[in-house]
């Protein structure tokens, strides 16, 4: 009663492209399932032939006057044949036309494959990709507490840290230095051009003067100036003598030079040793006034902006900004590769701390759960159509005949039990009907 297997049913299907073969190619497990289906088909067909033989023998026995029992057996066998044939037709109609006849509403899977794909996509979209379902399932999982307990384990934190380091190193390796340098240079330059720096500098200078932070710089400058004068007395004398008029006597030039040198040395020494020196106070007032002008004086602010533009426009400054990325990149790659680097140690400590909080603090767990639920809901609600179309388009791209055989290999063995059950149940039902009929007729 089985339909004759065609060339396609033996596995010789036409080639339809690499992607199709990858998606629907038969695996060794599929071939084993197909052998199981064939064995069950033979069993179900053998049972049908058995009840048919019993029916023939029972009829012959009844014709020969074997007694009432022959009628009971013939009725049971006859109903068993009907049940077996009906279920054979139903099972076969799912995958192909029974006996090759184009009977309406048969070969359902190959002829309705695309409609089944659409229905499957709609079913998944309505029952698995709805906001309520996603939130309910994720809430039941308790991702926050589970992830926290997992992340709180040192070996897991080490693993995540290593994976993050590998990802960072890979990303930095893939990026082209020239592209990043161009972006960094453009971003820094644009930001600096947009932002006026004079008020910020004035405010910072005002704070430094108010805190006396500039005095350490003054101390350093006057100390170095004093030391330089002590070591370079001759240079100072030569400079003063060289600027004297040619008509003055040389001994007068030397006396003037000595006097100038002594006054410079005295001034610098007093300024170094006297915190209350008038020059220091004058410098404080100058810096205070300059800080105020940077914040409020229009002309001063404009001059600072022009100076800023000139500095940023210089090639040396542009090269310095561009080279900053190379330095940062090298530093980050080295830190990512070194297991004991400060970067990796801090990341590991942060992961362990986060894991502990997620595992023990309900508020943190709730925040993580809400974030995960919100992200998942956003994805499924925004891309639901794309997700379901992936199902429908994939099913539509399958070869109908090959797909039918693949589905049959997976569920065909269980369907053959329907035929066996139909034979048994049909026999019992036929026997019961015959008994009732004979009883009522008697």
C-alpha cells in the first residue's frame, strides 16, 4: 500500500545552492531516522496485510460453516482494515499524494509549505515575541541574581576580564591609526575652536592666586635666577659693557656693569628670601588683575582666542594631538595583555564587586532585571517583523520535496504508530459494533 519511492525520496535531489544544502542537508542522524521510519512503515503495512489475511481466512471459515466465531473475527478484521487504510491515507496525505493521485487536500506539507511558514512566523510573533511574554519569562528567570552569583566567583570574573581584554586588544588592533588620529585631531580642534578658553583660564588663575599656588612657581624662578646670576657674573658684565656708548671709558663701563650685576643679584636674593617683598606683591596684583581681565575684559579675551587659533593651527600642535592616540593605544594594548596590569586588576575588582551586589542586593537585582527586560522588549517590539520574516523567508527558501522528506524523517516514525493504532482500534470498534448488532438483532 506504500507509494513507490521516487528518485527524490532516495536522496538524489537536484542541487539548489550552497545555502540551501547547508540548511537542509541530510545528516547521519537524519539517515538513521529515515531507516527507523521505513521499519515502522513495514510494521504498519505488515499489520494491515495480517488483518486482511485474517479477514479472508475468517470469511472462508464462515463460508465453510466454522461457526459464529468466524463472523466475529471477520468483522474485527474488516474494521481493522478500514481503520488501517484510513490512517494510512491520512498520514500519507501529509507528505505526498496517496498512490500518486492528485486528490484535493493531500500532499499538505509540500503544497502548503509557504503558508505553514507564514503561520509559524505569526505564531512565534504572537506567542513568543509579545511584550508581556518576554517580561514574564525574563522575570521568572531572575537574570540579575543568577548573573550576580556567577560573576561573584573569582574564576568567572577572571574569565570575563580576560575576554574583555581580548576584545579590547582586538578592537584596537583592527582600528587604523590614521583614521583614529584624524578623528581625534578633528574632534579636539573643533571642540577647542567652539569653546572659549579665556574665562576658564581666568577662573583657574584666580583660584591659584587665591590659594597661593603661584608662589611655589615664583620661588622656583627666583631661586634659579639667583643661581644663574652667581654662575654667570662675567656674562652679565659683558652684556652691560657691550651696550655702553663707545665714547665712555672702559673702566666706567666696568664699574657700571659691576653695579648693575650687584643690584640684580641683590634684587633677586631679596625676592627669594623675603616672602613679603614688594615685587612679589606686585606680581600678585598683576596676576589677580589678569585673571579678572580674562573673565571680563573683551579685548583680553579676544586676544587669547586669536592666540589659541594660532597655536592650534601650527603643524607641531596638530602632530602632537594626532600622536596622542598612538600613545594611548600602546598603553591600552600593553595593559590589556598584562594580566597584572592596573587596568585588568581594576576591571576584575569591579566585576567581583558588581557580582556580589547583584547576588545580595534586591535593589541591584531589580535594576539589572528591569534593564534586561527593557532591552529585550525593545528588541522584540522593534524588530518583531524582521524576526518573523526570517522564519517565513527561510521556510519559503526551502525545497518543498526535500523539506518534506526531512520533516518525515523526524516525525514519520511516530506517525506510523497512528496507522498501527488505527488498525487495532478499528478492529476493536468493528468487533464491538458486530457484537452490539448481533445482540440487538437476537
